[in-house]
């Protein structure tokens, strides 16, 4: 099970350790974003510090309908006791956990400041 909390800004956040395969790791605070269909979005400076390897670059559509240039990197993330290999979207904004990382899990969100977040594998 993965646990987190609701911030005063009403975001559900979890702490994750991210690394490049065989490289250093860093703990990040990532907001849960059910509108993001990818696995993980991380800012450019964090990607650079970790030395993540570019997998591909492509154009993609964002929520407001615009097409933008996107860079995808490879990272390892311990997730519910299993080291998962995930594609990371480079972002100029905050760290985000998307639906692809949540897939196969139940997300419980106590929608109050300091509320508990839990992410548990589906039976």
C-alpha cells in the first residue's frame, strides 16, 4: 500500500523515490492527477539531477487541446513493494502521479486538510 496526505491546497500527495536504472535516487512529493493519463511527470531540473535517459520525444495533446512537444524519460520507482520501470514526462510544473501508475489500484482520498490518501492493489 502507498500512503499520502491531503495538503492545505487540497491536493493529494504521495512521496516516491525515483531513480535512473543503476543510478542515484531522489525522493519526490507528487500530486495525484487523475486527469493525467501517463505514469509520472517530473520537472526538468529533477530529471537532470537524476540523469534520466531520454526514451523519445513526440508531440502530444494537453488538457486544453493544444499540441505540444513532449520528452519522455525512463525511471525506476518502487511502487507497492515492486520496482517498476516507468516512462516519465518532462514538465515545467510540479511532480504528478498519473492514472497509468494508479492502474490496477484503488485510490482512497479523504477530502479534508491533512486527510489520508491510500493506494491499494485491487484484489
